[in-house]
């Protein structure tokens, strides 16, 4: 992993975090609808994937380990989604 690629990943993380913050600020004044929440969770997945693959240096390792850690993220985000959907009813 080159320093340039890490800088690009870091810039993407900063922009994604800013967008997440904007959605959070917007949320306080409006009711959050399901597509907005889905977008926020998708953005969170992208951020987690960048951290796992680039900053934890799991990109060059066997796909089993990458899949295991990314699978854990999917499970956690799935549980957050389930909790959100249950809170709507």
C-alpha cells in the first residue's frame, strides 16, 4: 500500500464522515426516512471497509480473514438495521 493510496483512503473517510455528520444534523430537524437511514448505513459500511482493508492492512491477506472481519461488520450493521426497524413499529 503506497502512501498516496492511504492518503486517498483517508480523504474519502474524511468526506464520508462529514456527510454522516450532515445527515445527523439534518436528522435533528426532520424525520429520518428509511432510504436516508439505508444510505447512512451504506456509507458506514464503506468507511468500515476502508479502515479494515487499508488501515488495518488486511487487503493482502487471505480472503478468509478479510471475509471474517467484513462479515462481522455486516452482522453489526444488520443488527443496527433490525433495531431501527423494530423502533419504527
